[in-house]
């Protein structure tokens, strides 16, 4: 009892091996120290900073989650994927994941009797999930461009679960409108963006949707105008994902798909603090189109 007490009071007298054994046993038994005498401790698992850009998805959601946790006086331990081993050596009341590596996912799936919230539906059988329906997001984006008269559409998408589903949603929007699937040009982010843009221009696409909130649409915008000499939206239309404070002030201001990132963060915090582990929640959030000046209407006679 004394060893366990010292362990949960962060005593430096406990060896690393003993600490790991106590934590493993506590998680297996579903033991939790009394919350009344301490702040709840939440682990936020995220990408290393060098993988993200200012204003991108991971940084923005991480900031919103930290703010939401601070407002309820919860303590936060930030664990980046390059040091994911630290997760097994610390005590938490719950985990929120904004990460993608298979090793990270596998480690989180081994956690027992603690709430784990994941911001994607890819692993919904294993975690609580707060997510955006990627197929419906693609369908919304494709439907918007089709409604503007575009028939030859390019999608520059992430080469992962979410990106593939977004691209599929655009394909479904074309099918809904009776437009042949050959009019969709799908290019994965693994291709250098200058090459991707060249393919789009060579294919005669009238509109591009750059999926994902990682600022790649800003790079595409620059390549189109500065390297390819294309006028947006007069010669080609461009749509991306919302980057608050950035997309609006591009030249031209970018039409985007906006995700409710703050609301997603607050919902994830509410779930993890509930402590629920028996029944997994799956909460779908909705996106919307923010219309600005980078997509033109094509009129047909």
C-alpha cells in the first residue's frame, strides 16, 4: 500500500520498473486515485511540432483542447508521437488522440479501463470518436463545385483513410449529377505539389479542391499564380479547407470547407472527463462551405 501511495503522489523514491508494474496493475484493475484530492490528468497525444505547420489542423485542435481542459482545471500532459513510450510510464484519467501513426494507435488500443477519445471514425470500434464524415464532406465539396457549373474537377487529397473517403465523396457527387467518373482527377498528396498542379492544368480541369487542413491549399494557390501564371478564379477555381485568419486574406480570398474544430475539441474533452469506458460514444460533427472569391460560376448555353 505504501508503494502504491508513493507512486500516485509522484514520489522520486519509486524505481522505473516498479512504477511501470504499479501502473500496469492499476489500469488492468480499473483502479483510479481519488479525484477529490487532485486535478484530473489528461494525456493529449499529438504529432511532433516539426510535422505540422502554423495554423494547420493538428496545431489548431491541440490549442482548442488545451484551452477546454484548462477551463475545467484539468491537468494536461502533452505526449508527441516521437516519445509515445512515455504514455505507459505515467498515470492518466483519460487520453485524447490527434495522431495517426500505427504504433500510436496500437499502444492506445492496449489501454484498459480508461476513456480514450479519437478525432476520427477510423478506429471507432476501439475508442470514443468525435469525427467528421469524410465521405459526406467530399460530397458537399463536389456538389458545391458542380452547382457552380464545374464538370472537370481535380481533388488533391491526403493518401490516408480520411483523404480517400473525401475523394470518394466527390466521386459520388459527380454520380449524383449524372457526370461521368472520368471527369474526376484524383491526385494523392504523395506527389510533389508542383507536379500535381501541372497534371491538373494539363487535364483541363476547371476547379481544384485541396483536401485537409494542413495549409497545402496555400501552396497550391501560390504555385498556380506565381509559377503557372494562372488567374484564380478566372482561369481555374480553387477550394480548400478553412484556416482561420489565413484563408480569408489570401489573394483571392479562398472558398473553403470549414470544420467546427473548437466544438470538436470541447466535445472530446466532455467525453474524456465523463470517465465512461463501458459504452463507446460516436459523435458526428458537421462541416459547412464558406464562400469567398476563389471559385467562379461557369455558365453553359
